[in-house]
């Protein structure tokens, strides 16, 4: 026998388990309020720092251009498909040649493009080497991203899982936001928004495709769902995680989006379950996606199943005024 709960098919055993657990829902391990506030402040401070740390800090992203098959010239000439700021680039800095998923840079003579690599003696130091011959560029999902520098720009090839789209992403390392940025406000941190969740795995992990802000689709691996309770009511969220991941990644929407959180989506991470299948969702750490801070992002949106019909008055709010 199979049942359909909120449009999902589950076995009779799981349905009976839900009924049996009605009066026995565990509480998360307690954390003293002062400790919770201190740890949350530390988390927000680290998040703020990462958002303005080149090149990955999304507040600094200043350009995103598709790289089609074939050849695409780039530089400060505004007639080019990839037009960079004139203060950073010569009129033509070079050409990208894409063949399948392989992108090769052909620099123009005297372009000023450099290859940025880690220093040998200092983990935080970098070395810039002029690029004077063709260079195959590893994208930022490869595990060995090729980082380029041109003027104040950091450049890299960006990709997303489950799609053959490739982009050139630019970060402005002279951005005033490095000094001026501050996180938008957050709801007061509360233990009440730390809830226990039971992980209910699918028979097999599913490959799901979520719409992104550009109108494309991004692929995620979903091993199962997290079942939790708020104010005595049952809710579920599809959890995503690649094989070998150390936590779940969750894309969610809730009714505070109509008031003061980002209207499209908030992101959240939760630990993998323990041996009994339980984990803790800390909604205090719901955070804004990159597209809140920059127009040059490819943010995935939540699936319909992850739209919560409640007000999750926890986590990061949207900035006012908007960044873009």
C-alpha cells in the first residue's frame, strides 16, 4: 500500500511511523542563549568577510557574460560581446575559443592579462604571471579553477552543475564595497528556530532541476527530505547534497518574503543526519543568495515543495535599499 502525503508518495510504514511519532518529537540539544548569540555573531562576521573577499565574494562580482561555442573577443571596445571597463582593459584583450566544454584563452599582444597562482611560501600570497600564449581555462566547478587578472578585475570561467552553459565572471578587486559593505539585518536569534528534523531518504537519490534567475535550469542531487515541526504542524523540505558532501544544502521560500526577506529564495545548510536519522535545522542561519547583492549571479530558485506556508521569522533579511 502507498499513501500520498502533500503530493509525495511514501510507504505505509513511513506513514504509520509519522502517526506513531505525533507525541514524541525530540528537541534539539540545548544551547545557552548567550552562547547561541555569540556563535551566531561569529557566523555573521565570517559571512560578511567572505562576501567581500576576492575573488569569490559575490558582492564584488561585476560582470557575467555567456561564452558561446566558437570564438568570442573581449576587451574594452563596447562593440564586443564581452565589454570590460576601459580603465582595466585595452580595446581588445584577447579571444576565448570554446570547443564543447573546453575554453582556451588567446591573449592579445601586450594585453596585460596575468595568470594568478598561489605563492609557494605563503598560503595567502598570490603570484601573477603574464599570459603570452594560448591557455586552457579550468572552470570554477573543476576543482582547479584558472584565475586570471586584468587591471583591477579577477576573471574566471563559471559553470553550474547539470548544464553546459559557461560564463566569464569578473570580480572588481577595487570595489568600494570591500570597505563599505555590511550585512543586511537579521531577525533576533532564538532557540525556538532551531528544530529537529528527521531525514527521510528516497529509495535512490534523485536528480532534480531547479529554475535559476536567468531562466535556465540548474541540476541538484537530492538524497531525500527533511521532515520537521513548527508550532505542532508538520513541514518538509527537499534536501540536496552531492556525494561526499558534509552538509545538506536547502533552497527555501517562506511567507516573510512578502514582508522583509528576499522575495525569491533563501538558502540554508543543515548537518547530515546522525545514525538515527535526525539532524537540526537552524533557521537562524537562513541567508540571502548571491543575487541579492549582485546582478551578475546565477542563483537557483526553490522547488514548489520547498515553499513553506509559514512565516519563518529567523535568519537574514533583505537589504533596504536593494544593492541593484
